[in-house]
C-alpha cells in the first residue's frame, strides 16, 4: 500500500497524473502584488537618484568653490592646496577636507617659490606664480594684503600629481633624510623655516581619503589594459564548459572518471608549482620576511616575493587534494550509482537541449539587475549637495559652521572674523530627501537581493518544469511537449510569480540581515568589547547557516511548484517531508552527484586559472609581448577565475537542477506507484536499475547519512 492510499482523504491517487502538464491556478497572489509594488518603488528610487545624483563627484576632485577639476574640456585637471601643512590638522580625519583654499590648476608646481620672491622677481616668475592664485588677483597689492584676502598661497613647492591632486614631491636621501625636491628645509613665504618631515606628515593626512582611490584607480587602469584578454578568458571558460557538458551528454561515465583524474592532476600540479617557487626563493634577499611583518600592502605582487606565501598556498592545496582523495575513497561504492544518475540526467538534457542555453538568459537578467543596482547606488551616493563651512586661523565664534559663499563677504561672519573663509567642506544636505538618503540606499540593497534571488528562482522553476515534463511523460519522447523550456517559463511567469517572489523575499531578508551584521562587524573592529564581538560572530554564523538551509529548501520547493503548481509554503512542506522520508537516497544519490559536478567546476576553474596566471604574469615566452603591462597582474587573474567559476556554475547548474528534479520526481513516483500494470512507474528502466543499486548500499550508507544531512544545508 502506497502513501497516497494510506492518506486517501487528503491526497488521493490520480492515475491520470501528468506532472506539470495539468490545470493550475495563480499562487501567492498577495506576494505577487507586493513584488510589483516594490518594483515600481524601485524604479521611482532610480529615477529620483538619477535626477539628483552626479557621478562626477566620485571621478573628479572638487575645489573650494565646489567646481570639478578635470572635467571633459577643462584645461585644469589637478587640485592644488594653498597650504598643504594645514592638511595635518585633525579636521582632515573628521570631515575629510583640508582647512585650506583649494584650486583647480593646469599643472602642478615644479619648483620652490615664495610670493615675496615672485613679486620681486622677473615677469616670468610673476606669471608662473599667478596661475596658482585665484582669478583676477591684483599683483600690485602688497604681499600681506594678498595673503590676508586669501588670494594666493604663501609659497609653492615642487609637487607631483597623485590621483589628480598636487602633493609634495617627497623623496629620501642616504640615511633616510626626507626631502622635497632636493631641499630638506625651505622658507614658507612668511619668514618661517619648514622641515620636509612636516610636509611628509601633512601629505599623509591629506592622502587619508585618496589612498583607497589610488588602489581603485590602479585596478581600474589594469581593467582598461586587460579587459579584452579577460573577456577572451571568460569566452574560453564558456567554450570549455559547453564542450564538457556536451561530452557529458554522450560520454557521461567516461567524462566523470576523466574529470576526477584531471582534478587530482591539476591540484597536484599546483602543489608542485608552489613547491618550486618556494624552493627558488631560498637564499633570496628579503624572501624570509613573514606575512605578518610585511603587513598590508597595496602592491600584492610583493607577497609573491616571500617564501611564506608559497608555503601557505602549497599547504592549502595539499589539504584540498587530501580531502578530495579521502572523499573519493570513502564514496567509491556510491560513485557508480551517482554516475548512473548523471547518465540518466544526460538523457533528459538530450531531450531538452535548449536547457543548456537557458543560463545565458539568467546571466543577462542578473547583469541587468546588478547594473541597475550599481548605477542607482552611485547616483544615490553622489546626490548630496555641496556643504560650505567657515575656516579660520584665529579664534572665531562661527568656526566650522555652515555658510553660503555667495553672501559670505557681506555677512556678519566676515566682519567679526576677518581671516575667515567660506570653503567647500563635503557633500551633504539637510533637505527631506537627504535626511532619508540612507533609507533609499537600504531599499536599493534590499531590492537588489530580492530581484537577484527572483531571477535565480525563475531559472530554477523553469528548468525544473522542463525536466519534470520529461520525467512524467509516460512515452518518451512522444509525450514530451514540443518546447519544454518555453512552456515551463510561461507557466512560471503566468501562475507562480507570487510564489517565486515569496521564496525570494524570505531569502533576501536573511541576506540583508547578514549585510547589516557585516557592517556592524566592521564598525566594532576597533572596539574592546570582546563579548560584543563574540555575540556578533555567533549571529553571523547562525545566519550563514540559515541562509544555506533556506536556499536548499527553496530549491526543492521550486521543484515541487513546477510539478504540482501549489503555493510556496505547501510546496516547501511537501518537499521537506519527501526528502526526510528518503534521507538515505538523498545521501547516496543526490549529494554524491553534486560532489561530482562540483569537481567539474573545480576542473574548469583550475585549467583556466593556471593558463591565465602564466599569461598575465608573463611566464609564457611565446606570448610574453602580447601580455599587457599591469600594476597588479592578480586583478585580471582573479577576475578570470571568479568569472570562470560563475560560468561553469551556470552550465553545471543545468545538470544539478536536472539531477535534483529527477530525484524528487523519482521519490514521488515510488510513493505514488508500485510498478504494477495498474500503477506503472514513470521512471525509465535505467533509473529503476539505479533504485535497485541504491537498496543494496542503503544499509552500509547509514553511517554517512548524518554527514550528508549537514552537507545538504
């Protein structure tokens, strides 16, 4: 007696059951309406951000009048500080702005010159000095008057452009003596001698905001130099993945064994290469420096010059190799069954060949979601207004208060504080829009997760519906719909948008909480409260596990939605209890198959990663001239590796979804039917043979069941 006969009142046996090809209605309508309203609000936030934001605030530095330096068509691309020594003030760390006049200039000064020397010198010196003063400055005035009105800097010093800012050209002589240009001390234009070390400290403070931008600009420059090679690497990864999937369709058994052997060989070569690098650095100057002593460096290639880095890589790869070998030995009996299931999945993929190209649609939709989120985030972050504040040298009651540069000279502030200036401080605002700007950013992040998870869920339901159509076709391939992918996609959008939005909403809420916890973790890094840190670490761990469990439940719930067309909660409950009733088969079949497919992803990433490493590091002599000159050659390598994994994951997800769908249909078929002439199985004879093999290993698989239950989450 089957489960359906025992529970006849609630779920009667339907001999005409055809899986997803049946009458169905709309599910989770309220969540569908909520999702549509949220999308409309998301579009409204985007339009508001695009109307208020200005990305130039991120790209170009801003002078004291709030003007951008280096815009298209301008001849003044660099920002010049009147008195760089004032950048040593603690105000820089509070408001990220030096309390000195800043001006857009055509080029940075390349010599030391004071205002007094320029006025007494030649006409050429005066013209040279005037380009670093405010416009329309009258050089007939005395030097004290010019300095009092803040029209010119007191001195110029040799400078170099650094991230579009003129910073002192610092250097060192023998013995570690700091120099600016070739001088260790110089006149500040007001009779005071300044040490070059003081300038060094001021430069460090003025650069506190732009250090991150320096790394970002170098990375961006590397992308501009290597983007076509990165694109070629990703195309190669896509071709390899597609070839692998096609070969898996026709030579599943052979390809799985080839994949296992190649993964072991590729990781083994990685261990060998790390050892050779480790051995070659023996005796080299500085190679014995530890990573801790080296600290955080923006030039990551420095780490490759020390032995400890290669030793760490070698140990990590050796551990991975050992784990894979032990798992293969431990799962040797179950590998044959998993390979048989992959063969059955290959037959299903062969009848639904269009499913191999469906990940391209998912990639395109995710690219649109990511692009919309990124553009909206940039415009939101640059939609603040220019805030001006009072900067002064002497005591002033209005110091650091906001001001209006248009009316400042006629206000009481300039009368009471003669040396005060109204200078650009930062971007902010006090309007209603600016007060709630942080909420708009949060809404942007939340809708990004919701939309991205919805796109992923749509892909899972579409593939599950197509493969369920294959499974529940009694006569294969005659009973399979003509266009299973398009039919499944149409059913998902027409009937189950609300269910997909519901499942995506639950997952997005957990992911947003994880983002908040990561933000709090960054804020508490300098705190001394160990209990708070411990509690936060526990919460991060718990929500990470919760996210993994929800992803697993959602995936199986979407498969049940594709089969039966019920709402999300009912489908999630049915999927969970169905898996619990077949927990041994989950361990023996489903999870071992996932492990084999993961080895396939690892193989593709390893092959593409090794070739990209040798190419971008210039170690292939035949194409050494073609390799681009880069600041950090790890940037394109890391991009290619991550992109290759995502591409391989996209293609292998087709097989993974096929295996999961066939497995759930298989379990459902066993409980619904008994193989008799009245209730024949829908499964193929090959899949029925897998069932027989599974029964023989169920007894000795009980010990590993608990391991795989944890792995499943």
